[in-house]
């Protein structure tokens, strides 16, 4: 079987990027971001991108790096605070934004990965989220139709992977990485450690290797903090 392991992010993305594509990116805030892959997309100069992500990073971090270089055309997100460049582009009409409730976004990604084209939910009924969407009644209550998401490419970050691509996430870094992975036509993962096949207890695997087509070792990573909040140390 051909190796899934690539030398670096640029080689792992070779032949996969094109202008106008849709990319599902894992992460929540700055936790579990595929940093090396985002940097490689920025360096490749691919433009008019639609990103599906919980958030748009912060100024100069995460997808925020690609906003700064004007490579992102549209964001499908549930939270877009803490990013002044995002705000500026949105208010200036330079960036299209599709706001999606958090749970709905997770389910849209999961549904896309499961081959489900759409589903009905009560979330957003009677709000701006429902505008232009089909409304149907079940048991006397209104539900809106949401479409599953299929991305051209998924980029995710894991903790450990074996050489076959079976992958484990670490604690809250699991977040949107798993549903993002399955929603893509091809998934590229970066991890902190790669181990031999057979190292993992099968019950401990969070994402089966069948979903991961290409893999890189991204370590070492620097722990990023969105907000550093401090207070004076209390006297003993």
C-alpha cells in the first residue's frame, strides 16, 4: 500500500488546490487548527476560497492569515468574533458570510460526510437563519431544511496518527476536526506524532484511516492563546 505520509504541508497539498474551491477546516478558536496546512494554502496563493469552519481565526492566526492576503471569498461559520480584518472585509462588502448556528454547522458537516444531502431542524426557525430556506411542519411544529456540506478538501489537525492514517484527537481539539474530515472529498491531516500501525487500541481511534488520504508530521507546535487574562498575585 502506498504511503500516506508526506514530507511537508506543501507536498501533501500538491495537485489538490484550485481557485474557487471549498475547504472544510477543523478547529475551534485556536484549538486544533491545521496550522501547517493553512500556511501552505496561503503560500500557494490559491484564491476565491470558500472556507467552512467554526471560526475565522484571529488577526494573523488560523484562517485570519488567509483573510489578510485576500484569498478567502466566503466564510461558512458559526462564530466570527475576535478578528478585526474579518469585520472590516465583511462591512466593506469584500467578504461573503453565511452564518450557521454551531450545532447546525456540525451536523451539516457530519451529514455531508454521511451522504445525507439535507435535514430538518428547529434551530433558526423564525430568525434570519431561516430566510430563503424551505420550512416544513412535523407534529405541528416548523422546521427548516439545512443542506449537508461536501467540501472539495478537508484539512484537520490531530494528536497522534499511525502510518495508515488512523487518528486520535487530544481532548477538546477533537471539536470540529472529525466532522470536517469526513465532509471532504479528500482529507489531509497534520499531527503531532506518527506511530507504527498496531500501536493504537482500535477502540481508542477517533477517526479511521479510511478518511485520511494524506498525512504530515507538523510538530513542533507553539501553544497559542486567544486571550491572555492575568491578575496580580494575591499576597500570601
